[in-house]
């Protein structure tokens, strides 16, 4: 079933534009209508995001998570950061040190271990497959960061809304093309009504958070250095790890705890 959170994110973006619409004045206004270029960059961002997620989760299913996740996180950060530096962004020593710590933290926090890996499935081909999927998904996420930055130069909410709409349509199309005939779908009469009621609240929360994060990221790229905005944004696995610890009761690995500490120090150095 396609991600319900994608459709919730679309609705939220549309509501934000509708509620604030009359207040948008001038190119710097939050709800000002972006030009064709900004909307096009938003659409391409949505495509890259969905492809990146598909590659990311496909990698989890056929390769070690402990390889896919950190490679993806590192690639998604280094690609737009390299573009930012190539375009002339200059960083002070403290910012460089903080950014380096954040990059290390991204990799450490993303390190996971699946049960099948503990059983000894560590062949070179298996791990290389994980590196390949991690690199491919990371490149798509990096392009998402880069294209969102480009879209944000002419608007904020409208490019995000276009990205969400395009992403949701693409996700739905992929699901329709690849779904299996046997077995009930989420909306099938054979599916208990409680299943849908259980999914919708989670979709509402995750979709709202996703769309809000997109808006905050675009605002960050408009307000400061793009490279640093990307590095700090890439620390999102840290929040996932913390939520898993305090909401689901999962135990954090020692190396992940160390990564969280490095992330905190890195963010302080960057902001100072």
C-alpha cells in the first residue's frame, strides 16, 4: 500500500497555503507563488525523494542494514555539501570542525544490525550489494536536498506542496504497478476496519512532521549556509534512534550513543 503519510503531507501543505494565502506578499513571503522554475525544481525533488526511499527500503530487504543506512546517510550529505563548497561557500574553522563531527555522527547513528547479520551472513557480495543500494539511495536523497534548495529560491510552501503531490502520485503509481494480487489490501473488505483506524493516526503524525520538516529545511537554506543546513538536516537518524529508545523501548548500541554525543558537540560548534 502506498505511504498514507505522503497523502497527509500533501493535504497539510495545501492547507497551509490556503490558510495563509492572502498574506503572501513579495518574493520573500512564505506563501508567495513560486515561478515555473521553482515549481519544476519542487516536482523533481518529489521524484528524487520517492526513488530514494524505494531504493533505501529495497536495500534493507536484500542487503545488510548496517551497510545500507550509513552509506546512504553519508552520500546524501557529501553530495550537496560538495556542491555548496564548489559554489564558493566559505566556512570558518569552528564550523568545519562541527560539520566534520556531524558527518561522523551521521554514520555512527545510522549503524544498525539485523538478526540475519548476527547469524553470520557477511559475504563480500552481500555487503557490496548493501553499499550499492546505500550509495544509490544516498545520491537520490542528496539530489532531493539540492533541488529543494534550488526550489526554495523562489518560494517555500508552493515548491514543497508540488514536491509532495508529485511524490504521492509516483508512490501510488509504483504501488499499483507492483502490488501482488493475492491477499487483501488495506482497503479491502476482508481487511479489519481496525487496521485502517490504527494506520491513519500514525499517517497523520508522520505526514505532518514530514511536510513541516520540508518547509523548515527550505527556510534554512534561504536563511543561511546551504552546506551547513544539509549537514544538520542529515542528523535526522538521531531522532529516530531516540524515539525508538524512549517510545518503543529499544536499546541503543554503544556506538550509536557515541554518535549522538558527537552530533550534539558538532551542532554546538556549528551554531557558535
